[in-house]
């Protein structure tokens, strides 16, 4: 079962939502893009949403609902400088080409999952966040994450 909006594999029960009268089975994160009740008229949130035309197949982050933080180039550069390493030093330590480090620090090339993990471990930083981060269940019910749980998870 895959989310009909973002293409993510749905673990557990999909959520049924209505977008402009059409029924969609979606993941928890995409619930916000429609309404739970059938309505002919789009809600305010539906108007803002652009549905992606292609499903992310290779994107591991999408499957995990984790994404790179926006300012990853700054985080990497600052962490590296704090350690007193040059870009060459970092490249050597994580066994990557200098050109890769340069492009990543300039924000021209988002690191893939493997590189992100290496950077996080070597520089002792966090480069990913759960997306979308504003989706926190308002009324935690049995078996769901509470706001407290979410904060604990994010701190790790
Ligand atoms: Zn989704």
C-alpha cells in the first residue's frame, strides 16, 4: 500500500481523505492535504498543495519520511571548521573526493543517504529531520506518538 500523494509506503492503516471530491488513500503525513469529509469544494490547505507528478522511487529519505535539513551546507561547514579541518581533511576522513565536499558545502549537491550518515558521524552533527515536522498529532491516542515522544525522538 503506497500513499497516493507522496508515494511513500504506508505502514499500518492508510488514511482516507478527500481532495476536491476525489477519494485518496494516503500516509499520515499527507492527511493534511485533504479533508476527512467528502466535499466538492477544496479547503484552504488543498488549494495550496501541488501534487507531485512523479512518485519518488529512489528517494530513501522519502520512504523514511526523513529529509535533509535546509541549511545542511552551513551545518557541515561550521562543524568542519570547529574541528579545525580543511575540506581536504574532511574528504580524506570520510573517504570522499574533495570536489564532493566542495559541492555539498556550497549546497550544490545534497549528500545521499550514505554520505549524510558519514558526515553526521564524523562531524557529530544531525543533517536530517522528520518531514513534515509540523505534523504532530494534536490528540495523542493509544499507540500514537505524543508530543513529548516526538520531542524526545528529535533530540536523538
Ligand atoms: Zn504521503
